[in-house]
C-alpha cells in the first residue's frame, strides 16, 4: 500500500487513489464498463477516477473496493481514509474567481512536487516573478481585466511563491532564455526590480537558476516553454506541463516525459552555470 508523504496535496492523493483502484480492477480482470455499472456510473467516469481527474465519493470507492475483493481489512480502511484526504480543498480554491479550472490541477501538483524543472522563453517563470513584474504581465496580456482582478491574480502568484521561501516546498531548477531578461516588461524600474529579485532568489538553497544566453544560438528548447514535476511518492510518474492560451497539457506517459527530460538536460548543460548566471544578471543591472 502506497503512503503519501507529509505535505502531499489533495491532487496527488487523488492520483494515488486512482492508480490503486486501477491496479485492483486490473488484478481482478474487471472492465471499466463493469466497474462503472457497479457504482451506477459510466466507463468514462471510471477512467477519470483512475486518472485522478475527478473528486471521489466515499460510497463509490467503498463499492468498488468490495467489487475488487477488498471488503475488509487495513488496506480498505487506508484507501477510504485517502478518499477523505483527497477531497479536502487546497488553499488555492479561495482564488477560484481568478483561477482557470485547467490551472488548478497544476497548482495542486506544484504544491506536492519534490522537484520542479522549468524552461521559460518569453518571461521570468511565475514562481520567480516580483509583484510589479507580475502585475505588468497581467495588465499587458489581458487589458480588459479590472484592476481588482489583476490584484487577485498577483496575490495568487505571490502566495504560490511561499513554496520557495518557507522551506517546505519543492526545489525549483529554472532555465530562462536571455530574451526574458532583456524584454523590458513594465518599464525600466519594474525590470530592474525584477532582476534584483532574481539575484536574491537565486541564492536560496531551494532555487537553481540558469540562463540560456543569446550567444549560444540555436538550442534544444526550440519547442518552447515547459515544466517537469517530480514527486516524492514512488508510485507517481513525472508530469510534464505545457501551458497554452486557454488550456494546458499534462503528459505522464514515459516516452513523452523522457523526450522532455532529454531536452531539459541539454538546456542545463548548454546554459550558463548558476554562478555565470548571477554574473550576467549583475552585468545587465549595471548596464541599465
């Protein structure tokens, strides 16, 4: 039976619970259609449950466990307890008014990750953005947003960043294209404050920062920005997150993840070292 590490989020608990249910079902050679029939649900709902994409009703899980031959015992009780933990709301649910459904999944995974590796081209990664820089991005990308909504979005982004400073979150290993450092988001003062913020964060034990310099030319990250999240639970595969304009991709198939990991490894090898990155940031600051 798999246990969840302290601090594991509800999203991870749902994924773990779903994977346990899938293993039990397959071990009994029961189809998703038959499992769905047992709980008055469709085959597609069973599929979504096993992927951790929906919330769980304790009654449904209890019925499925009985169907799979787990009618009593500590394993059954542990899984039912996991249902209750998985259905707890995360802190980010208080931001539902400004948080797209597809991004809620990412925040849940981010909260539970042990390591986040990210590559960004256009902007400084969200976990490393200062408040004024984040505000300038929201105002530029969505000019129709009311000031109150922009403030809420900035507050959400700032709240996420506590993962890096409170000592309980993941390690962040970020590779940023030099273009993101040269793009004058929000004007000279905002950009200067952002660069100083990066210098400060780059010295945290939880942050590794590298820059892909212009002078390197063409490089492995031609496909664009992406993140790879790794979790402390052995049963959880790495997840690749690729954000789009109105949705996002979550890839966990081994072949897909391996492709992105190879690109990330190349980027880290070819980019400036963390010390060289600090030197570049200081150089840009002096030149402003």
